[in-house]
C-alpha cells in the first residue's frame, strides 16, 4: 500500500539497517544477558498485567526491531510472529530465536507495516502488540489502524505501549526541567526531519546514515482511528516514567526515568492502550 513518503520511509529503513548493527551489540539492549538467562523477559510486570496471560495464545508484534520483546512474549508462553521492515534486524531475530531455544515458538517476517497483510494474508491473532518507540516512524495512521484491526481475532486485543505525544513535543535538548519549551507540534503535522548522531542505544557509535524522519500522533488520533475500526477501548493509562533517558529527567532505577523530585507540574511520559474487538467480529 502506498501512503506517500516513500523517500522518507526508505531513508528511515536504511537508518534502522545501520542501527541494527549498533543496537544488537549495545549495553542498552544487553543481548548476551537474554541469551544466557532463560528467565530474562523484557516486558514490564505492569505491561504483562495489562495484556493478560498469553500462555498458548498467538501474538503478532508489529515493528518488532530485532525481536527482544517478541521473544520475551514467547518466553511468557505465546506463539509469536514479529514483523519489521529492516531485513538485518529480522535476520538477527531469527538467529536469536534459535540460539535461545525459541525457534519453534516464533517466526519473523520482513515487511513494511503498510505492505501488510502481505505474507500474513488471512491470518489473525489473539493479541496484536506494538511496543515503545514505534508509532512515530509511521507518517499516516489511518491505514495502520485498518491493518491492525484486520489481524485481531474476534474477542482479541490490540495493545500499544508508547512514548506519550506530549513528550515528543518537547525540545529534545532541553536540560532544565523547570524551563521546558516546545519544539514540535503535539498533533500530526509536518514531517519532523532531524540529524542523526549515533544510535539511541549508543550515541557515540559511528553510523553512516545522518538523517531521520518522524511524525507525531496525538492520543485523540490514535483512539479515534482504533474506535472507527470497531475496537472498544478498555484501557488508556498515561504514565509518569520513561523507558529511556532524557536530558530533563532523572534516573529512577531499573532502567526507568522520571521527573525530578519537587518538580512543579509534570506531563505524562508514556502511555499504554488496550483495545478489544467484538467477539462477533462485527464493526
């Protein structure tokens, strides 16, 4: 499916190809720990509670990068399918699945979200999942919402755990938490093109691709588009913590970051949303 933005999407794909080589060897992801420890699961306890028990269920992870979260769901009992447009990431995910004994509970597919259902035509899942830092790489959410809905079984759920659009509107380089200012539109507007320095997992890394493109999507846009596709919104939780560092936040422990103590006024940093399809499958 063509949604325009072919140049931007292709440049982003090349960036993720380059980032995969960095991210898979970074301390940020610590892949070796995942290999060495069969109990290592990269899904937050509250996230597991919001999704519910996945034992014996089928789960589709859209924009899965190199599969750490996807394989974590497999360790929790799901039969998982991961999809990403980055071929090196999918190759790494497939190898990691076999290295960790999860090859029989997982499969990985190279595809742009907008080209789905493609190799997954006719298939549906108990859970469709999208993890942190994914939606901002999609220029248009209308086709995304239709694709998501097509994959969810009647009675199944779609779940997204994402950076809050209020966070994405703040100046990335702002360091003083009491003097924040906006650098980007909260609502989906123009393409946000920015220079690249290394990877978010290792800013010191040497990466040949020097530009990235993103798009902000408000909560209203996300909720409305899913509701139009027949989903019932069961949960929308705005969170005070962030899963990665930001200059204006402080470390909370456990790889999480939050507002400094005594901060006067705060904004949500992440959100989670669970939406369920009617058991009849009707819209």
